[in-house]
């Protein structure tokens, strides 16, 4: 049985790339961050393949840094990264969340 992770992730500076792969077809690679709180930001590299990814990318791409995504990830695994450990996973589902607006009223 696979490990499933569900949560809100934020698009990192490296953003997302889409390409075609002869073995997997359409491949969307998302560089996202799991913000665990002050000083605890964990980078993820998420791959999403197939027609669902292509359709989603056509409707929502390109993404910008800071965009919020609700994602369901399969088999996340952590590896050493350049500056910090980096988690790699496959996406099962992804939803672009509405942008947050500052609703604070001036005093």
C-alpha cells in the first residue's frame, strides 16, 4: 500500500516545467514548498504525468512563485539536496487555490 500525503504546498522560485517524455507522455514537474512554520520550509519536487496533468496545466499554467496548491502526493521520499534535504513524490491530484488577499482594514 503506498504512502499518501495531502496538504497545501506553495510554488517555489523554480516554479514548474512541462515536457513530453517518450516513456511517460506528458510530465509536469512542480517545485513546491511545504511551509511548516517559522524556519521550517521543506522543498518538494513533484512529478505529475498523463492526461489529467496535461489538462490541468492547460487550464492553470504557468504558475508563479507563491501560488498555493492543494495536492495529494504518492510515495514521498526524502533525499539529500544541494542545501537541504529534498522530498520527491508523484502527484495524484492538484488544485490551484485562490490567491490570498490582504483584507486588513487601515486603522
